[in-house]
């Protein structure tokens, strides 16, 4: 594997027919690399929605404080290198190529076969250890208990939210899903809980208390709310800050910011940060594709909402982001998602819907999705995501807004049409893909 494109083709070629969640393969693969996950402290973040944004916020603040902070998230939007960050840069394609080759040479004699995400996890942990990061912020891929990242023993375990998603793997009820996501809770490791329904909170509280964990819970131990003058004020156990300015759009990002700040309270002894550094970090957060206004003429909003909870959050924000505009939706989903409730929600607000599909094996057939809409909703299909977006950009008028949603994969396919928005300003030309 001599170049970046061949490396990624090999990595994605590891895809298995059936998801087989277990930790043994990842544990063995890491052991062959001298357990890199034990060579850096970490924060481990799970949740149905908000975990990636919370990770990005926490990473930005720690980086602004001068720490060499790693960040591992998924999926990426336009470039695989987005998934692994060290400080303010993405991992380079050369680092991906060389580290995957080293892992592959270890695994083949031992006949250890990893899934793509397991390989990505081992890759990230080796890169973090090689770079001698001060701390790594790690987002769970799916669930928690059996997720490949759950080999970590972090300084803080964070669960941002609980909702119905990935039921085929995590269970059919909120209680089931809470148990699976609560699997990242380790004995004596402090826990931060976001805004949760009562039954999920009880499940997670019980697990944490049984193991002797300290707990900070949104709404009870910390909040971030607007004061009478419209300024955001954080009220936590240690931190009390006024006039904060979360840089990411959306009320749910205010919640994610609060969860990140609560996590910092538990890190304060090992990784102290000042108020000035917190404010600087909040201003510098880069997390595209989430309530992302990528164009104003015409008005275009990209959001990776991929389940009904995230879609409801998006729809609640549209009156502020697109006041008095008729929303035209470009919609595409993965077939393993519960997407029919999303169709029902879109029918209530959409002026029109264009259904499309992304170039992913898991993508739902767009004509199947189109048939799920009622005859009262104006809906049509354009098969290619980028082509569908191009056509809509030429068709929507000044009293309309184009809203792209349903999948982060969909957002990733259309984002290159907006070059001003698709690359972080700290990414240098030398970090572009080799191929």
C-alpha cells in the first residue's frame, strides 16, 4: 500500500456482512502495538446525538489552552483525515498510509481480522501515542459497551443524550439503549450526563453509583442558559461564567457546550484551563455540517440530522435560521435507520422535498423513500446527491431556503459544492490527500 487511496480502499474493503460487536479483536490488535491507548489520558464521549459536537468543543478549548489534544470522531464529511486530529491539524495522509501499513504487518501473522471501524480506532490510538498527545478526546462510534473505543479507561466518561437509533444493535427501548451507551462508564471514573429522559437517567445513575462514580448531570449540577439580557451564562459546580458566546448554531449546541464545560470541571486538576482560554476555544470550534449555513444567496443549510430526534432539533431551528422562507428539503437516508418517522415530520413543514441517495452501500433506495411520502407533499427524486443539489441551487428563489439533511454522508457529498465552507482554515495544503 504505497499511497493514500490504496490504503483507504484496503481499509474499507474490510467491511463485514454483519455487524459483529465485540472488544476482543480490538484488544488483541492494540496489544500487538504495545497498547497505545494506555500511553495517553482520554475523555470518552457517547450519546445518540451531540457526542461529536461535544467532542469538538472540548478539543477546541483544550487546544486553545495550549495542550496537544487529539480528537477522534466519525464519520468524516469530505476527507478521511478529518477523523483524527492532533492539535489544530488533521492527521496527514502520509501518517495514515504509514501507520495502517504498520498495523497490517502486525495483524496478518496473528490472523487478526478487524472491521473498518476497529481498524480506524487502532489507527487513531497508535497515531495519538506516536504524537505524544497530552490528552485525547474520543467519540464512540456506535453504542458504547461493545464499541471498539471502549478499550479506554478515561479520565471522564460523557453521555450526551439518549434516543432511538441503531435499535437493531442497541435495543428497541430507551432503557436498552441507555444500558448500552452506559457501558462506557468505568469504576471510579467521573461521569457527565447531558439532558436525558427520566428512565435513561435512572439507568445511568444506577450504574454510576453502583461503581462509585462521581456524577455531574445537566439541569441538576450544571446549566448554560440565557440571562435577561440574552447572554449565555454557565452555572456549574466550579465554573461560573457570564456572557459566553457558543460559536455553533442551534439551541442543542448550547446544551453540548454545557456538557463540554462540565467535563472540563472534572479535568481541572490534571488539565487546568482559564476563563480566557475557554472563551477562545469556544470561538474557534470548527464542526461543519451541523446547522451549517454554507450560503446566504441562495440560503442553504446543511445538517447531518440522521434520526427523528436530530430532525426535530433541526426543524425547531428553521424559524430562526430561515425566517419567512419556504423550506425545500434535499433528503437522503441510510436504510438501516428508522427513517419513516422523519418522512412524516418533513411532510408537516416542507414546501417541497427532493429525495436522493449517496454513494454508500447502506444508502436507502430514493424511490422507496419517495413512495413513503403522502400525496399531499410535493416530492420527486434526483438520483445523484451532488447533481440534485446543483439543480436545486438554480431553482430555489429568494423566498425559499434549501435544507440538506438525513445523513452526514449526504452532507459530505454536497459540501464540496460550497468550497468556502468545506475546509477548516487551519488545514494546510501539505495535508491534502496524496492521490
